[in-house]
């Protein structure tokens, strides 16, 4: 009996020490990772005792955080943004790892006409027939602008495009819309809002698709680099990768 009590005492002491060593981690993340974090953050907190405070932002907003050396622990954003020399100076570059890639999707609201996006010709025809085209001013929107110029339709579509500061605002505009209109956004963000009235129609046609690679790295302002590295390793586990894939990050 005494042996059992000793074992229980050791376990309880171990839990108390672990809890005492728990830290708060500040995470800055691109919006496409939000649905996955909704599912996996509590697992990390339960297993480690650490607490995550996650702030989501667009690429320009996260760029500003790095430029200002904002206090934080983990930065997750587009790899090409993170890899800029001025941003690498703000990160522990040896900690940088690729976490996944996200594509651009097409969306509309429930009950709205569904454009044909099965191939490039049908896609261009649907663009011409749409009353409004909705997307953001962040990385997805910048790519859509470039795509329209590349395929020679930018001038024709300019009068009927509506752009919003971030993906969430664009999605909300699609949901409350009317008529023959559709929008574009990160696949993960669209999927996250399907229960709210947005319909994910599918990815851009293969020839027009653009993937954004996302990486994570410890910030030099981090007060808890060891624990942040632990979080990065957690985000690379098979379980988290499966959640990322299901929510739109390959």
C-alpha cells in the first residue's frame, strides 16, 4: 500500500512540476491555418500544459509584425514572405520549417447559380457572365489580379470586381450577396465558413492554380524558444497533417 502511495505521489509531483513549467505562447498565423488550429490547439495545450494565444492576420499584417519586432513566439506565414532578408533577421532561421501549401478556391453562396470552373474556357466564360467578382486585397487577391491580367480579362472585369481587406470580409460579402456572382479565397478559409452559408465550388482550374507555401519559425522576440520549437514539432505530426489536409492545407 505504501508503494502505491509513493507512486501516486511521484505522478502528482510530476504533474505539478509540469504545470508549473507551463508557459503562454503567442502565435501569429495566416488565416488558412485557423480551421486546423481550432481542432488541434487544445490537444497541444492538454499534452504540454502550455497555453496558445493565436492572432490571425493577412500577409501585410504579418509583415508588419515582423518589421516591428512584435513580441511573440511563433510566426506562420507565406514562405516567400518569411524568406525576405529583412524578415529573416527577425526569425530564428534555423527553426524554419515548411508546414504545408494552400491553393485558391472558388466560392458562392447557398442557392446561387454555380459557375462552371471545370476548365479554363468555361472558367473564363463564367467570369464574363458574372455580375460581381469578390476577393480580398491580401495574397490571394493579388494573385487573382495577376491572373486576370495574364489571361487578358482584367480591363473587362475591373468594373464588377469587389475587393476587401481580408479573406473573412470577402467571404461574408459572398454570403450576403445576390444575383449571379462568385468569389475567390484560400481554400482553407472557404471550407471553414461552409456552415455559415458559403459554398466551396472547387479549386481554380489546374492551369490557373497558385499554391502558397506556408512555413513556421521561432521569432527572435520569443521568451520561450524551446517551447515554441515543441509547438513546431507538434504541427509536423501525422495527426496535425491529416487535419491540415482536410481543412485545405496540403
